[in-house]
C-alpha cells in the first residue's frame, strides 16, 4: 500500500514538473517580450517579472544540484559575469555612490543569470522565433488600433496619455508613441522578412509590410536605421551574387534615403540635446585613463540622470573596459559560433542579436532584460551546439 502511494506521489510530481516545464518558459517569454520594461503591471516594489525570474533561478539551482553537471562555457560565463558585476559594485562603493543607486544599476543586470535556466530549458530555444513572431503581430496590431483611436479622437487623448505614467511609453504628441517592448516589433519585422521556414511566403511578406508600416509610424529613427543595417548585414553574410549587388547598391543609395528620413523628424523633444550633452560629458570623463579602464562604478550619474542613452557608452562609463569586454565577448561568441554552425535557425538568432546590439546605440536595450533575453537565448543555443560538438568529436 505504501509503495502504491509513493508511486502515485512520484507520478503526480512528474506531471506537475512537466506542466511547469511547458508553461513557465512560455509565460517568461511572453511576459518579457510583450511586457516591455516590466512596469506595466507591478505591485509596489514587486513585479511579475521579478517573481518569474526568482522561480526560474530556483529551478535552475535545483537542476544543477540534482544533475551535478554544468557546461564549461556556462561556468565561464557565470564567472565572468560575477567578476564584471563585483568590480563595478566595488568601484561604485569606492567612489562613494549611494547603495540605493548601486542597487538600481545591478537589479536589471541580475537578469543575466537567467542564462542558467534558459540553457536547461531547450523549449525556449525551440519556440523563441515563433513567440517573437506572434508577439510582434500583437504589438503591431495594438499599436495600429491605438493610432487609429488617437488620430480620429475616438477616445480623449488625455485618457490614452495616462499610459505615460507607467514609464513604458514615450508619446510624440498625438502622432504616435514608442513603447519599450517595440524592440520585438522590430525583431518580428526582421523574422517575417528573412525566415524561410514558413512555406507561405506571400503571407509573411504581407505581415512584414504591415509591421514595417507600424515601425515607421513610431517615428523612432533607431528602429528604421537598425532594420536597414540588418538588411545590409544579411546581404553581407549571403554568398550569392544577387545579395552582393544589392549590398553594393544599397551602400550607395541608403545614406541619402536615411538622411531624408531623419530630416523629416521635427519634434524630437530633448532627446538629441540629452545625447549630445552626454557625449560632451563623457569625452572629458574618459580623458582620465582610470575611468576608461575600470569605469566610475554602478550608481554613477551623468548630469542628473543615472543612465546614458547609448548602452555601450553607459557600460563603458560605469564599468570601463571590464564591462565592455564582457558585452562584446558575448556578441563575438555568437558571431564566431554562427560560422561554425551555419543553418537557418542560427542565422535568425545572429540577425536578432545583431539588431539588439545595433538598436542599443539608440536606446538602452542590451543592459536591460528586454534586450538581454534574446542575447541569452542565442548564447544558450550556441553553447549547446559547442557542447554537443565536443561530445561528438571526443575520443572513445
């Protein structure tokens, strides 16, 4: 009788574990891709994203204790990440930065530890492109509907503008707005244009056109420029002659088109002046080589703000070459691994990762969970390929 109860308990445990294995990664993916910066729904200090992160980390710790095995590449990643974070925390303390300000900088970067969960959950890698495509349609559809509502005054603009209080939206008057999660609107646009898995290419092209129109009407220069940079990057990677001709032609024509596109923006608010002011401050700041090597530490301010709009410059400002090495090494690992494991899926991940890094030249994405997620999924996938490759070629 006791054995029967035990077997029933084990069976129920396995059933619950399977359900958790299936639904938790889906919830994590959709919450992160559609949830922007994670502040749309939160309860005081706590947010659903924080709860999901803690749950995922807890599961990965149990997994590693149970299996007692960690891929060497994941170990190196964790060690490098801890070194990077520890150095910048110590430098911040030494520079007298407030503990609360240091915590503000460390909090989003802690999301990088999610790689451990992503790596033990191949379900995320297997479904990430599908989830991004579905999510980009949801983002594009919602944005299109809100644009119609705003343009035709179907709902008072003051009511819609209440969204601005969440800190997730940036309105350009009544002409449009940018949502932090629109990075995945951009990534979805790239997927619908380039992914070849779907045989119904005409449908994909129609969806691509719709998403591109939505991107255009965000009036965010960074998204459009990043999109065209990825098109050029894709043609550069292609070996066929048509792509090379298209690449050469675009290099000649594109700068003119981008110039006219950018000059069409008249209402930029304080965005450009903030960026120029940041560059001026950083130019003088980096004249001290110590600042360039180790940075000013977490919790540092540039003017009266705690973040530089350009991700890599923000990283260089706070963590110096130590932080820059960490982030560039992640991209180089993905980029080099692609040429070793060329396939359609790895190409899509490389394009999405590259787009995230390029877009981070305009908005802080790679040092935010929104951008970190796609980088970690790509990294996990290529680490898995490297591990399997070593197993295949190891001596018997």
